[in-house]
C-alpha cells in the first residue's frame, strides 16, 4: 500500500465506528460473529428502539405493577407487537400457564433437585453443557455467575419431572434461552414444562412423533399455499426433515437472530405451536423465488440456509408483522385435521 493510500491517522471506517458503539457482544451475552453487519444493526436498532420505548410505556400502563394479567384480545395484540425485556418473564409465565403450575406445585422444583439422580441422565446432560452457547459469555466457566450450573439444574430437574422425555439434544438450548431471559431456575423449569408438556407435546420424546408430524404438516401447508416450492422439494426428492428439523426442535434458536427468536417466543407462549408454522411459512413464502431456483438437493439445502439470514429477518418488528399476513388463514381446526392425517402417516412409516 502506498503512503497516500493509507487511511489518515485517527480515522475509522463507518463500520469500525459502529462496532465501537455497539460492542462485540449483544445485550444477551452472545459474541457477535466476524460477519456481523454493525452499520445495518445500528440502522435497524435506531428505529426499533423508538418502537421498544413506545411499547414499554404501553405495557407499564397495562400492567400497573400487577403480577397477574388476564388473557384477552388486548393482551394478544400487545404480545404480537412485542414484550419489553423487563416484562418478558412475567408475561411468558402468565400466558403459558407456567405461573399457575408453579403456584399449584410449591417446592416441586427444589424437591426434584434434592431427589436421587439418575446417573445416566446426569452424565448425558453434563456432556452437553460445554456445547451450549459457547459463543455466550454467560455460559463460560470464567463468568460470575456462570449459567452452566443453573442450566444443569433445570435440565436435571426436568428429566426427573417428565421421565418420558428425560433429556435430548435441543433442550439445552431452550433451557439456556429461558435462563438468559428469566434469570431464575424455577421459572425456567416451569416454562420448559409449558413448552414440552403442553405447547409442543411429543416433540422431545424418544420417538419425536410430534416433531415428525409437524414437519409433515408444514409440507402439506406448503403444498397448498406455496405449490411452486412444494414442486421444487418433490422434484429434488428433498424431505422436509432435512431442511426444517432445526427450526422446530430448537424453536429457531441459532437459526434466526436473537431478538427475532424472542419475539417469536412471545407469541409462541401465548398462541401456541401454530406460531412455528406461521414463521416457517413466512420464511418460505418470502424467499419462494430463491428456493425455486434450486436444481439439486444440495441447492435446496443451501438456499434454505440463506432464507434465515439478512435484513428481512434482522428487522424483527417488520418480520413479526409479516408472519400474521403472508401465510394467510391458519386455523387451529386446519392444523388439527392435518396433524391427524400426518401423524397416521408417520406411524405407518415407522411400523
């Protein structure tokens, strides 16, 4: 590089200045990747912070310091527009039924931790602890407090609470996210119970029948709503499980940006599993042209990686508006009927 090509001393690129302002870790403790676009993030957050401030004021007026909140049309509308972080744990607990379960079962969590532990369960959980969010400073052994111990406790207690599920990979990431938000082991445990026991039954049992069924249901929904993509999948012999299993089993963790995942979970705890279909259909519908360009199985897999990246998913507020518009009507009756058909198909394939 010649002398005149060198940047003047003290001058930083706009990207460098943005990096200095934003920092190398996000508000939840996740290390930002080298590919992180600091300028785009600043641009999006400058607009989103205005929205967050406005929503925070509205939520404070709605709650008025109360710890209980009734489910109604107004609350549903508020949840869809996003829950401020300071109220997230409270609203997740209230809307999912986790708070009711905690109050009906006082001391249950502590007694599960005090009980004799299954050594095999404990060993399996221990093996996964270091693999859980290695890019998050709160889960490093050097942090104080380190969330690894809390994560171990929640997963161990849950494994004994629901022996039919026990522990399987994917649960560590869900429990980790819950701990990041609630900062409370017992609340995280009861939110796990709401998710795995009621909102997503049979997702994490050994046969994973609920998970397999819902992947098939997504395929049927795509066949009706986005037939061009369905044809591309069929022409290239791509099974849905190959491209969307992580979406469902990790509830979009490590698939979509953190802020977007949390907004999805806001609605998931209130409205149930149909939210996962709305998110999946929006991602596919929005990127229909890209997916349909695929001419081989590797092409399809590669294009599915691309559809979960970029400005359209980083702007979580705009994305969440889309999930209630782009997929069109999606009634519980339709899902229930499709689940019956797809469940029978999955059982037939296994027998």
